[in-house]
């Protein structure tokens, strides 16, 4: 026989499992991104330039730093000692700095939202998700670069034990699940990525 607490938990679980997910914020005015034909022509004419001048700056994955390069190696015998040392050093980090690191990490972890947004922009849209156009390749490379930053911050903050990771993870899930409605013009959105890219 189940106790009262167990029955309440089972009932609550059944009710919770039937609720559908809804983003916490509704957007009543949706902005679609469209570019005038003359601007579309400019972006399309720059595709060759981007291929010749931008893509050459992309490093092969094997030459890029990876988050694990800066963190204790879980496969090493000294892993636990390295984590202990990391935690000791992290005790000295002021709370204000941790707030900044958490904010930056949450921003980096929202990459699925930014990638989705970029794939809606006229002139640089990645129709297939694997388009060989220079703009699509650049956008995916930017996403991959930023992802490494978020991974490093996430793992570091987790190992420090100084922040409430569950709350952070919920915040990230809310942020990504809510999507993003940008009022930024197509060309301005893309130029922000172009100049902060890999």
C-alpha cells in the first residue's frame, strides 16, 4: 500500500505530465525579416568575396582550442586533486565576477536561438541547415566557436561549486524555449555576427 505522500506524488506527477509546454512570454507582434531586392543582390554578390576572404580565417577543428584544454582531465589520476585546487582558487573570485560569468555563459548557451534566428535572415539564410554558401558556412562556424565558449564557462562554473547550476540550467531552458523576436533589420543582425565571428 502506498502512503498518502506517495499517492500525492504519483497524482501530481500525472497532472504535471499532461501539461503542455508554453513559453513564459507571449509575443503578440511577430516581425518577419525581409530585405529589399537591392540589398538581397548586394548580399548575393558578396558571396564569392566572403568565400575568398572570410572563410580562409576559419581554423580546422583540430587546430582550435577545446574547453577540456583548460579544465582538469577527468581521465587523469590527479583529477580530484585538480578539481580541489580549482575550487580553492575559485573561492577568491568575487561574487560580482561570478554574476558576469554566469550571464555570459547563459548568453553563450542560447546558441540554438541565435542559430535559428540567423537562419531566418534573407540573403544569408541557410535553407538546408548544411548549405555550402559562404554566409551559411560562416554562420555555422560562428555558432561552433561560440559553443566552445559556453561549454568552457559551463564546465568551469560547475566545477567551482560556487553557483546554483540547477537554476542556471532552468534559466537556459526558459531562454531557449522562449525563442527570440528580434526587431533588428536583417543586414544589421548578420553584420553583428560577421564581425564577432571566429
